[in-house]
C-alpha cells in the first residue's frame, strides 16, 4: 500500500508518520509533502498513491485547490485543526477527516474505513469522492447540501443517495433513513445535524422525530386544535402529527 502525507508542520508530519507505521508497518510511506505546489508537482510526475493523508491548511493555500490543478485518483483522509473545513470535507464524502492533534484510535478507525472502501468488489468499483464539488463550495462560499450518505454494511460500505430517501425518523435514540423502495438504513447523525445538512426546499422536519422528503408526502388532513395528520409514501407505521405551530410553515413549504 503506497501512501503519501501532505503536511506543512514537521512535528505533525513525524507524529502522523509514526502512528501510521505503528498501525500498518507493511505500508510504504513513499513521500512527505508540505505545500499545494509541491503536491501538484509530485502527483503529476508519479504514479497515484493508494491513500493520501492531507492537511487542509497548507503554507501556500487550502489543499482543496490541489484537485483543481491535477487529477487525483487516490483516496484522501483529511487532517485539520479547523472544524468547519473538516465538516465540509466529510460531507462531500472524503474517506474521513482527523482533527489535530490526531489520536491513534481515530486514525485506526479512518484507516479501517479506507480498507473497506479500497477492498476489491465484484463489480470492481469504488466510491470516488467529488473533490471538485468541495472546491466549489470553498471558493464560491455557497452552501452545499448533503447529496449522499456512506452506509456501513456487514463487510463493506456503500453509497446511499439523498434523493432516494423518503423520510428519516428517530426511535429509541436511533436515527433511520427510509427509502422510497421502503428499505431502512441507520444514520449516524442527530436530527439537528440532518436538518442542517439537507436541502430545506426538499426536506422538512415535521416534528421532533421525523424529517420528510417533499415527494414522500401523499396527503395531509386537518386535525383538531389546528394540527395536521400527514400520510407518507411509503406508509409510516403510525399517523404523523404536525403541531399547530408547525402546520402553517409546513403548508408554505408544500406550496399551499
């Protein structure tokens, strides 16, 4: 396994290199780079590594600009001291991100996720992160809503597109996505985080425990006290109640 580390602080480079060598002594760390310019030059003149550990804030700019200057066919684990950058990187489906100072346990989890994604599949496919999408969000300052989730299966990971999800619900503190084909997948995000990351033109939080896709709304009915009863596609096990305070906002969202 060929690996490069992009990190402009020597101490952090040595620390991360040592931890990777401890966890995966059979891996070959072929290069350490410290800038956008040197990373672009190296990638242009060398075979793509299997994995890149990449600091987001480098001496000559934000590392996302690397992807606008050279084709990157490697998987990337971002490292950063900045939560806002880390969150954006994670949302566009980088393998993972590590907050500095990097912890050995978190590094091992990120490596294990990479190994699942890099494992050979019957269709010989892997999930390719969209780094240009991330670069657009950074340079243009636009809000980018989540387009997919990385779902952990028994032996591998797979991609679940947001457009295929009819609704999310909470039960016993567990959040679940239900698709239009009525398949269910656990989602490791709070309802508050989901509400923040989903496009509000498409998804609406109808109550504390349910967020619905606009195309999942089959009909809704008036209920006593100014409340609404919502019927979904696919059907929810029980009627969903929308409070009087939320009812007006919901009608405006649905287009009434």
